[in-house]
C-alpha cells in the first residue's frame, strides 16, 4: 500500500459509551461475597483497559448502596477508574441508588450534548443480593425507571444474586431482569459487562446492540 | 471541466465495504453525484447502498439532462427529491423480489447536482457535503442527521424518510466539492457543530488539483484512507467523492 499522501486530520471525535454500576454492599454481602466483588471489579477494569476502543470510549460510574447510596466513582474513562476496596454493611437503599444513577446519567448526557459528542444509549447494571429496605423510595425509583425506559433514556439491567428478591428487580428492569447463574461468579458477570462495553465501543452508527450473556445470566 | 474521483473502502479487518459512490458528468459543467452508506446491521446493506445510489443517479441523469425540456436548475431540488424517492422504489422492488423486509436494505443516501456556480444537495441520513468557494473557504452544505444515540440515524428505508430530506442550495461560484459518508466525519470535522477541518480539505483539494493522473490520485487517496492514522480515528467504512474545477 502507498502511504505517500499524508493529509492533516482533526483530532478524532470518539463516541462515548456511558455505563453505571449500581452495587449492593449491604450487610448480607459481608465476607466472601464482598471479597469476590472487589476482585471482580479489578478484573473488570483490567479487561476494559486492555481494549483500545473501550479504553477511549467507555465511561463508567460506580454507585454503591448500603443504608444509603454513594457515588464512589463519577463517570470516567476506565484508565481513571479508582475502585477502593468496598466494605459491606447496613441495609439496602436500592431505590435511592437507582434514583441517583438515573440522575447521574442525565447530568452526563447534558455534558455530552454541550460538547456535541455522540453517545450510545446508557446502561445501568444493578447488582443485588437482597431487597430494598426503603419501600417508598423504591416505589419512586420504579416509577422513574419505567418513565426512563419509555422515553428511551436508558437500559436498566437488574441482576439478582443468591437470595435476591427477583419480583422487586423485575419491577425496575422488566425484560432485562436476570439471575446470576450459581455456577458462575461475580468475575464472570463482570467479564460479560466488559465484553458488552467493548462491543458497544466498537459499534457503528445504526447498529443495534445485542448483549449476549450466554449461560452466565438466567433470564427471569 | 470537473476532475472527479470517488472511493469507498472498508477497514482492513472488515470483509466488505457497505458504502457506495457514483458520479456522472452530464456536460462540461454539470456533475451528478450519489453517496450511500448501507447500515452495518442490515442483512443486505451493501446491495441497498448499491441499488439506491444507482437508482438515484439514473433518475438524476434523466431529469437533469440539458436536452430534457423540463430541465431547469430551479427544478433541481425537485429532481433530487424524485431521485431519493426513486431509490426507495428501487429498494422496495428489490425487497419484494427476494421476499425480505425493506429494512434489510437500510442505507443512507446523498444526491448532488453541481455546476461551477450552483450546487443542489438532498440527503437522508448522516453523511455530509462540503464545498470550497473561490476564496478557498471550506463550507458545509449539510449536517449529519442523527438521533440522540450514536447508533441511530435516519435511513432511506424508514417510513418517514421522505419527510426527513435535508435540502441545500448554494448559488455562488465554487472550485471544489466533497461528499462523504459519516465514517470520515470524526477526522474531517470538529465538534460540536461539524465544522469542516479546513487543513484537511484544503490539502485534499490541492492534491487532487495537482494530480493529473487519475489512477495515481486514486491509489494515493486509498493509501491515505487505509493508513493507521486514519483508521485509528475512524474504524468504519469510508467514502470520499470529490470534484475540483
């Protein structure tokens, strides 16, 4: 191939692939589960960093929830992802965390729009082994999640682990509710999430993404 | 007389290019161009882009011909709308022939009729058309039509395609014109307003003007489009259809 022609080009625009992780760190996660979750998150980060496109395009925010939701990591490219070891304690402020996730996404979209950058439809992955402890906040979250879904604002994947209350999850995630197959680990789940972010990062305009969790997740 | 060159290339790792470009000189002054970008997920996207770009060009050739008593430049926007409509009809015919849904042929489409002092464009989807004026300024005539999310654009096969035609008319002397599919936009425009990155276009037009041998120009442009620098910033099918006076 002939490379004689060398024209000046603009700094490439990169599409953004926003994703929020909502992680249950309530007291039921104490012990082995929280240790596994911490390990899985480190692998998740390594997996994304190793992908040239995902490391440029994927932007991840992390919200944990015990008795209250905490934004432990605002949207960042994976290289900037700072994940301190998570500790399990308290109750399960799931509804509050969902509301926080939806709000963070709208703030991020506003920034994208002001910069004119293109972005894919944001994803929320909600991972829980329990049930919401604050019923009224959860009801508001269910309502807002339904509105967001109808308005095409976001896709919320609800992933239940162990004794998670799947009926509750289904009210938030509808058809996108899954149970983590007991034969698979948190690490396997996060490998699926990073693979999904990698394929979204490589997607072209007009492409509909089909996530393929294989046997890792069981559809409810 | 226009000097014209058109290229559609796929990234080296991709088996087929689903873009198409065509052009036709009607007379010394009048140049017709079509550019189509078959949707990555559509099963017959490559055929869609081919059929649509051909049908539209055929329609334009017939209706913008100087010997056609109905041909007047003020009718060219109507001619281009007719060309886009004829492309839809051609895609529908193809879909019916093979008993598959129309959206298997999903594609964008741009039609251009250009003379040295009048350019008319009609576009559905997310490509762009640029001109260079007599003072060397690069101007965009259209902008990419996009939905909120980057993987959604308006397709010629969508139900409301004809309601979403973007039309542009430029009535000043020009010295060059470039039409492209969206693949090249990340490295040839700047955000947020898709402002043309002038150093690229200025050098590109100078190159074409100074390269008389068409094969040489084609070979060098292809090398440029497939270079790591361009591929790293794009990663999609790339189409560049250029004409200079």
